[in-house]
C-alpha cells in the first residue's frame, strides 16, 4: 500500500508541475461550455415566433405568456388558421410556430394529456434545435409546476416538427455531448500520454524491473485522472445549469455515479491505447482519431444517429459515448431514475470491463 | 598546416543566460585547414559556444567572426559556409542513402549536376553502390556516422563542426572516421571537433580545454602534455577539470 | 553469482546476440566492453528479465530470469542506458519515489548510498532535469542502489559523460564492490576495461574473449610498436602500404603497428620510412592495451 501511495504522490507531482497541461485540463471544459453557452444565448435572443391557438383557454394563455416573458422569444403574429403556416415561414422572419390543439385545457384536465405542436424553420438546423429545446424546456417547466399544484399527473406533450429538415430531433444535446467529449478527451488522452511518456523516457524500464505489480502501475496512473475528470464533470454540470439553464430533473448522485462510470470507461480505453503504443505522439494521434472524432461524429452529439445509414448506425452503437449521452439526457432532462437507464448503464459497464481486461492482459511485464 | 588565414576569430566572447555566465571571455583563433579540438567537461559551456559559432545563438558581448562573417549580424552567411554534424542529429533514418545526400546537398543549393556527381562519388568511395537505396536505419552506427560526416561537408564548407561525432562507435570505425577528418582537413576544410575520447583529442592539431565557462588551456597536444608534466591528454584533462565539482 | 548459458536473441530477422556464455562471481566487477549495437543492452535486458531470450538460460543468485522474474526484480538494481529518472521531480523526490516503490526508505539504506548521495545532496531540491551529466548519473546510481540490491546492472553508465565524472564513477563502483555487491557494467570506452575485474569483449552480438584485463593484454600475440614521425597522416598512409604491415592504427600521438612477421625489423621499417621522407622517426616497443586487443579480435 505504501508503494502505491508513493506512486500516486509521484503522479500528482507530474500533473501539478506541468502547468500548461494543467491549464488545458481545467480551462478546456470551462472554455468549451462557455463557448457553447455564449453562442447559444446569443443566437436565441428575441427569436420571432407565431402562435396558432386553437383553444384560447386559460392554460394556453399562461403558456404563451410564459414563453413570451422569457427574453428569448418575441411574438410576431397570432395566426388564425393552418393555411398561414407555409406562407409565414416563406416570408422568413418567423422561426417558430406554436400550435395548441383544440380544447387544450379540457383535454389536459380530463385525460391528463394535451398537445402542443412546435414547428420550426430548420434551414439552420442548429438554431432550430436550440429554439425547440428552449421552448420545450419552458413548457416542461410549466407542466412540472402544474403537477406540483394538482394531484393528478398531467402531461403536456410537445410535438416537434421541423420544417425543411424534419428528421432533426436532438434536444439539449450540447451539455451531455460536451461532457462525453471532454471526459473522453481528458481521461483517455491524458492517461495514454502519461503512460507512454514513461515508456519514452525509459522510466518504464525501471518500474518494470521494480517489485511494483502491473495492476499497481495501471491504477496508480489512472487514479489521479479519475479525480481530475470527476472535478471536470462537476464543473460542466454546474456551468450547464447556470449558463444553459439546463435542468437537472433526476437524481444528482445517480448522475455523478454515471459520470464516474463513464470516466472509468474512458480511462480503460486510454490504458488500452497506451499498451499498444510506444510514444506520446502516437498515443495522441490514436486518441484523437480513435476516440475524439467518433465521439463528436457518431455519438449523436452533433449529428442525429437516426439519420445515418444503417452501417453507420451499427458503428454508432459501438460508441460508448452514445449510451452515455442517452443516460445523461434522460437523467438531466427527463428526470428518469436508474430503473430506466439500467440497460445503457449495463452496456457501459460491459464496455469498461471489456477494455480493462484486454488492457491488463496486454500490459506487458516485459519490454517486448 | 598553413598558419596564416584565420577562419574563426573569437575575442572576449561572453554569453550569459540571466545571471549565469555560460561563456566567460573566450578568446581563440582557428586557422584554415586546422583540426581544432574543443574539449571540456559536461556543462563547461562547449555547446553554448558552438551554437554561437554556428550562428544559432547571438553572443552577449565580444568580437566573433566565423568564415569572415560577423556572429551578430551575418548569421545567415555563416550558416551557408559551415557544415554541422553531431552524434544525436545526423541523417534521416527513414530516407535512403541517396535521398539523404540529395536532400542535404539540395539545402545548400548545389545544382542537380553537382548533386549527382557528388553522390556518385560518395557512394563509390564508401563502396555502397549495392546499398544506396537502403534506408539509413538499416546501416550500422559507424557507417551512419561516416556517411553523415561526408554529407556535412558535401557543399565544401569552410568549417565543419563535429559535436561528439564518434560516441559509441567501435574502435576501428572510429579511426576510419578520423581518416575522413584528416582528408577533409587536407582539402582545406577547417574541422572543429568535440569529443570525450581523450586519445582522439591527441589527433587534433590544437586543443582548447574549457572549465566552467573559461578556456583554461589552449595549445598543441604535445605542448599541453609537456606543460602539465604528464603522459597523455587524459591526465591533462583530469588535472584541469578536477578543480571543479561535478 | 551470475551464470549465463548459451543465450540467443533475435529481433525479427536480425540476430541481436548469440552464443553468450559467461559467469560472474559474487562481489565481482564484470565489464561488457563493446561498441554501440554490439548487443550489450540486449544481454542486460535479458538478465534484468525485461526481455525473454530465444534460447539459453540465465541464473542470478539462484533465480532463473524467466521463471523467477519477480524475485529477480527484487534483488537487482538496474540503471538503463539513457537517463531514466523523472526530470520533473527533484533529486530528493526521485530517490524517495524509488525507495517507496521498493518498500524501503532513504534512511534505512542511507549508509550504502551515503558516499554518492552526499555529493548531490546540496542540490536535493533541484529538479533532476536541471542537473549536469555527472550529477544525473550519481542520482541514477543512488536510485538503483536504494533497495540494497545484491546485483547491480549498469548499462553504459558513463556514455556521454566527461572524463572527470567517469573517473569518479568508477571509483564509486570500486567501493560498492567492496561492500559485496556484484556489479555488471557495460561500456563502449575501451580504456575503462582495465577498471573491471574481468571483462567480456563483445562485437556484433558475439563475445570475442572473456578474461581479466591483464590476461587479455598478455594474450596479444603480436609484437607491438609505437611509431611517430612529423607527419602522422602520411605516416599512417605509408605504413598501410608497407608490405610487412599487419595492422597500423592511430593511437593518440602514435601509430600502433604490428607486422606480419613474428619479429619486427625496426631497421627495415625505419629505412622504409626514411625513403618516404619521414623525419624525426621514433619507434618504441610497447605493451598492448585493451583497445589493441579489441581491434585485433575484430580483424
């Protein structure tokens, strides 16, 4: 145990003495989140919307007021019939139309369910995406509050239609996406680099010749990054809540536990990379192309998986971040409990064990 | 050795890094066609001085001219007139012998005809015609070093700087390497060399020994051995460098 | 006690070492002398259990390097070829780290490293990367010794180190030997052979000769003379063209010369040199050194 603590101490010396990496380590998540946050708040100010209210009752008025009271939306026009939808989009000013169905309040009371249709101009998919997520968030917030007041669970269903790009579905993808990306980056790239650095410097030779066990070396290398990545995950969640107004509906301990699981997964990938690589540069390249790009492109972070060709969808299913993003979205946005994400969690656990076993098997007790 | 034309003139060279004086008033001349040994313990300031003489670093003060050019203002001209080779940096391992030759000759602006001529000559000289399309990394270390030296002087520079060129090379190849050095010196190229092998120091025409940033001794090997009343250069070096702590 | 039997190792198609046999007694200072690429590092890596031999067997103090690698790793202290300590840790932190890794403390084994560590102790707060070559080497040796190893394996500890630091280093090894530690050391510097108890001369993956430095020198079968004239470069040339010449190599201020005849005819040689316009010809009979022997074995 003393050996192991000595090893850990050394790892922390390395990390804290490397100022540049340290700045990247902690600066990057903050910068990324703020960057996304900034872009989003900028674009989604004073978006012109139109409303087609078929029921004109108390609830629909309240929702309308709530949406317009936020600084994000301005009412451009109250519509009176469905025929106007096409032409108003063509005019180009209005980016979103809200349609309340008939007898909204009544249906809500009677069946506990009522529908709002959100139609957006999705020629710019990202903006459309953002607008929808903001609108949905506001409606969700309203419906939650409604539920607190009454004892019958009531659900306002938003139905989204994207004009001109109807398949776009991702909602609030950014925070989970960035989280997946950054945890992947820091955990996997940093560990793989720190192990290959020892190989490059020749110190691995001495460690191997010492009585340290391979497991001790691996865990000692990984442990500091578990802690650092965890701090990063918390930072992102906190920033996401305040900058994005991202709700955390579900249990926070569950959210954090899932984060730790994903960190472990990314770390085991990092170890795997380092066991097959001899120098830092190669480790960096492998992590970049092997992990970072798929995380961005194939996890549903930016491009919806449903839109991909079948072959790519299969590949996407093999991307651990994909499942992580689903879990985080569910917990944060839907407030689901573990009972609903256990499948995805199990997939992540399976990935982690798989990578760990291979890397421990591959970690050589010798130089060849 | 013709002792008239000075190709390197150094007067009161000082190089400081902050408070640390790496080169403390170095003064020496090197003549055309001379083999000049530049010795000193690790950290004595050799590398700093060589970098200045190669035009890679600007001195803090002093008058320095290399190949007739000023070390402050004409570093680009200096670089055109020197060759450089060290134990660590020599040839590209993943290029073939001919590719390396072409590349280096190309850097110094040799014409295609010259390059062809010189590379044929080189390959013939080393009897490498069956290996000329092999990657450098497949050659033994001694061969690499000999080849690297020949390439370092392919543009016929006035001076060639050799930084520990023979480290780790077997004794016979080491001597073949020195044959090449002599050949270059006979052709009028001045050779400026550092080494940790003290027997090699004795092959030089003149030697300087640096201790703690200063030149403590400068003379022919014979005279130094006489002056310090010892049998060989190894003992001269130990006597001089002993004064300092490691 | 170290015993190496018929070790062979290749990397892909290239044969790194073959037919390696030697043994080292306890508290013996044994040197592997040869140029880069001769196979020294390969042999040391096999002995330190870092790589597996293709063939053959090596036993260190009763432990097999393949089967008992865990034991081996506890009894050896190893200093790899390049400086392999943590450059971003201080002198003290490096030493502390290696002490804890081996389950010991600096204090516990201080007397073993005292002589060496004392010299770098004034700089113990300095980062290892900022040390001079000689100091780095002392730190690396201290780290290799911190767990009181029975066998010390040093791969080219003096390469690239200046003559003064080299001398000091060998003095340290002598003192460690007196404390009963078996030392295996490799070096490309032929002159360091005489500082070992016994040496193996190695070239192209083969051991050419194993013996005490004295015996190796005595076994040199030619008569050896040192020749010197005013123009050494020309002398070398002329000697090589001389019909009686067996070998002629530059050695510092002289050329070491052997003849194909069992006895060198000094007068004839002198005559030949005079004919070739050499002045101030000096010819002295000398004792061969390890480098002479090494080159003789190579040719």
